[in-house]
C-alpha cells in the first residue's frame, strides 16, 4: 500500500522507469518538431546545417541531446525574435518574455501557450484547502517584460479566481543597490508594500498570493506594525520562489510570521517553467528539494568541469536545464545556480535538486534576492 | 569544534545555516557559526526598546562597575562560547587562526579592550565632559553650574556591522552598554570571537543578556542592521564611507589615510623621527586606520623613503605563533594578489618608485593564504594614485610636497601627526576640517589618547542635546 508521499522501492522504480520512457519519447518528438522544415523555428533549422549530426535521425532519446553543444544564453540576446517562433505557430499570437536586462540586452524567450500550460500543471500541485478554488489572488512581484505576472494571473483564472497585481521593477531595484541608494530602495519597497496592504484591505476576498521572500517578509512586518498579520489579512496560501528561499528562511517564515498560512517554494524561470518542491517539513529540517516539470523541462546536476556528466546522488554540481516544449527547445543550458542532486520521489519520479544557491564561481558578481 | 548560535536579545537561536570558520594555514575547522537572515533581525528590532529598558533598571555607575568586571573576565577567565568554553589563550589562538593576525598582536588587542573597559568611568567622564550620567538615564537634569540640560537617546540599541580584519575596532562600541543603550552586533565572518567573548564576559558580570543581540550573516544582515537600527556604525572601504556620508543615523568608519607631516622647520632633522615613522607604518601589521599611510615633507623625501625601506623592507612573513611575527596574513583568497596588482599598476605612473623592491618579492603566496611584505613608495608629488593610497598591510608613500601646499593636497586624514614648531602652520592644521585627530609634535599616529573622541564622539552620536523646560519646583528634584 502506498500514499502519494510514501512508496515501496518497487513502486518507485516502476514509476522512475515510466517517467524515463515518457521523457525519451517526448525528447524524440520535440526534436522532430523543432528540426522538421514544416514545423521548426528558423534558429534551429539554420543551426542544424552546422551540426555534425542529423538531429532528426540521431536523437532517439533524451541522452542523445548531449550531442548538442551547451546552449549559449547569448543566443537569446537580440533579434530578430521571430527566429525562435516555430513555423507551425507562425500565425499564432506570440508573447516575448525577458530575463536579465539591468544592463545590456536582456535575454528574450517567445511564448504562445507555454506559460499557461506550465501554470495549469502547477495548479494541480496546490492544495485546495489553502488555495481555495474561486478565491482571488494577489500577485506582488516583478511584472513588466517578465512572464510571471501573466502566468500568475492565468493560475488565478485557471482556479476560478481573479488576480490583483502590484508591480515591482527588479531592474530598477538592482540599479538602486548598485548605486547605493538604499533610502530609495527602502522607499520603493515601502511603495509596493503600501499598495499591497491597500488592496488586501479593500474587500476583494483575496486568499492566495504569489510574492517573493523579501516582499513577503516586508509585508508581514508592515501588517504587524498595523496590528494585523498575513493570516489576519485573509491569506491562506502563498507560493514564492528564488534562491534566497532557503531551509532557514522557510523555518523563519513558518515560525515567526506565517501563523499556519501555507507556503510552498518554487524554482523557476522564463526558460524552464516551474519546478515544484517536495513537501517541506520541520522533521526534515525544512529541506527544499525541487523537481522540474518533466518531461517539459529537465533539471540535471552536472559536474562543474564536465557539464555532460551528472554527479552522484547527494553530490554538488551545477544546475543544467533542458526545455522540451513545442514552443521552445533549449538543450543543455547551464543555469547560474548550483545544488545537490536528489533521488526521485514517487510524486515526481525523476531527479531533483536541493540546496539551490547561486553558482559559486559567479555568485559574487550576481545580485540575487533583490525583490 | 564549537557550535556558535545566533543570539537574539540574549537567547541562543540555532540556525539551519552555518558558516564554518577555518584555520587559515591548515584549513582545519575551528567553529560553526549560525547564520542569521536579515528578516530575523528586522523582526527582533521591534523589541529593541526592551534592551534599553533592562539596562535602565541598572544605574550607569553600577553598569560601569559591571563592565569593569567584564574586562577582567574577558582578559583572564574561561568563558562560555556556544556549546563549549573558551580560555583567553584559546581566544587568542582562534582569533589569530581566522584573521591571520599574529597571536601576540591578538593578545595586545585584548589588552586594549581591557584597558578601555577598566577605565570606563574615566572615558565616559571625558566623552561627556563630566556630565552626571544620571542625566543620560533620566533624559534631563541640572548641571553643577545650575544649567538645565537634556540629552535624548536617539536609539534604544546601536547596530554595528563589524569587520573581520581589525580586532582593534571593538574598543569603539564598548562604552555603549554603560550608557544604557543595547547592542546589535553583526560580526565580521572571520572575527566572531570578540563579540561573543565580550558578550559572555558582560553576561557573567551581570549585564542583562536581553540587552545584546549577535547576528552573524551575509550582506543582507548588514543591510538589515543599517535599515532597522536608528543608530548604527559600519566599517568598510571608501565606497561605504561615501554611501553613508551625511546620514545622521550611520557612523561609517573606513580607511584612515593617516599621515605624518614634517614641517620645513624640522625636516632637516628627519633622522630623529625615523623610529616614530616606522612604528606608525608597521605596528599592528599596518592594518589599522590609525597606521600611517603617507609621510609628507618638502625635501629629503628620497632619503626618508630609503631609510624606511631599509628598516621595513627586510621584514619577513613569519608564522602567526612566532613572537617576532610582524605581518598579518591575508586569509581571503585572491585579496593579497589583487592588492599587489593594484600597486604594480600604480608604479607605472611617472614620479613613483618602489623603494623596497631590492628587499625581495613583496607578495608571498602560501597554500591557503598570502602575505604582503612592507612597501615604501617614494612619490615626487601628491598627484600619483599611490601617493594617497592605503592598504591593509605596512604600506606608506613618502610624498614630496611644499609645506604651503600640504593641507590642500593631503585629503581626508583620520590621524595627522604634524611635527613642527611653526605656529602659523600649527594654527592652519588646527583649522583644517579634513583632519580628524590632530597630533602636534613627535607623536606616532598609532598612539591614541583613549579619553578623547575617535571619529566623532559616541555620546553625541547616541544622544541629542535639546531644550527641556519645566517648572522650578520640578527642577529642584532633578538636581
């Protein structure tokens, strides 16, 4: 007998095999789609001419994707953005989402339906008890050219609610930090929090929220100053994300200000979608283990010096992402994060990653947790 | 290995995140230090008024006595530390092992802290200009000459973002507790030792534990200290000082750019002062903001630089437990190399000469650390970048500059030792607002009179003088 969280070794092994078979089939189909002249996008069709192998013939399963060189994030900077649109979707309305861009040209990724699909799938992981269907949402975080706002708004709509949005521009926040304008930074944060408190107190029956750890802390503190709390404001469920979402931070939030409000960590970005966490418990020292939304995206923990080799379970390596959707194909993209490789889990029977943090070789130059 | 928790108003808090402090030579772990997050600190600061309230229950005079006792305990006794204990010798060994400072210098710094604690009554008397400390407690009172005065505490607790590399700076915050103000300490990653040992000594001596918090952690914790405490001190480089310039809530301590100026009337006798100059550059491994980083004179500069190079150039890098060790190791990887690269870059400018180059390589890289041996630069004018540089090792430039151009050329100066009998020059020095501590005469820059303010008077930083009027009959009670 098994529950969702507990399974026999045999059950887990069978689930792992099924998931791997599904991934292999999905990888094959995705490559067929992106490299076929009738459906593929100009970027990959052009790239295929310079490859030393024929993706249509020589990629039969997921591991064959190693034949591609690592995906260069520079390819995503600058246009024409249309080169990423699969021919099969040329007539569809296309969104462009950006990441980075505090200085220089941001990386951009096209999307048609992916963000909706990713968040619809994520929705099924949210417990209705804390994210009641039909209840309204507050999205307190970066919007602008990011996909997050539209994605969270879709999540709310998918669950039958309406989403209120408060914007925060992370590019401006990073500039404020770099300039040392800490008073402006504080004022800008307060400006966002004030708006959130106004909306929460305006009778909109908001129960669910997306926000970032920093903003959640500030919101809790400000509500308490005003004699209220996250719980008193009506919130019952929160999802949040970012590398500052550590076990210690989760414990801190749980013990000090959530007061029973449910919070789930997520790890995601414009290229991947949303990786969900195994349940985070005090018994497990609030350990956070993320699982990618396979087969649409795969996270591997690879050797720092040999990114084609996966490290052993429990070992540390760099996070490597492969995205496999019909809208976007990203083979072997090295994220700016590192972490430990984790065993499959019955709900997510494929490798996970814990201890996600900025990649140590670039961490000092990276400004994280700014919003 | 010791496990050292966060202290939240005296209560230990075991963090799920720890930082391992390791020996800079062997790599051996010395302690695991719990790491705070900024939000934890921010929330605790809502209770800062309780720290002051606990201290106000004890009269200042009594707090001074307890602080004196704490000085004895800090210097001589084995005290609790995390899940273990620490003797004075262990403290010295641990501090040296993580900061790179030779052990005998760590001992000397203990003596400095002890001196300040054991003379706390005199220090506060000097810093408050003889004020009855009950006036600080009550907020107002009548001075001996019959004048009503009021000093209002500007914060219930003062925040300190402390450095890793200068154990000497701790003397600055020791007078805070006797003025009934709480402490919020964010130790430097390599130097958690002094804040924890001092807190243990304070607690053993009867200072209320709830008056002190210690939050080891990263940059977000430092930012939270500055954002949450109404008064705070931070130690950093020039950009840090510039960032907080003009902010009345933050006292930023940065490089000192301390200097020795030789007046035209004494410069021909420069040899008389060579010991004073060498000591000012070299003692305490040249790490302090009060160490001399440049010597200014109108003539004989090449000879002065040559003599200093002969004296300091041969100083070797010795192990930290060697009683003759005069140099501290750079324990953060890459820092010494980067500093040396900067100096090499500066030497490409015209008019600057490395007078120590003949005494062997300056950069000595070891397996887990590196040393920079003393560097003396001669500069023909104040313009080159190296003429006004300051580094965390015995480094000084000897700058040729006419006396009448010195004050407009030296830039910000924490300690200026001006050796001159020229009264006009002395008066100009006295009026120079870019000089903080002024020594007139042959006084080493590193010789501090502890009874005088350092980079601003801490009493004025923590208390605001203001008007306070009340009926005569009430006044009588305040005498």
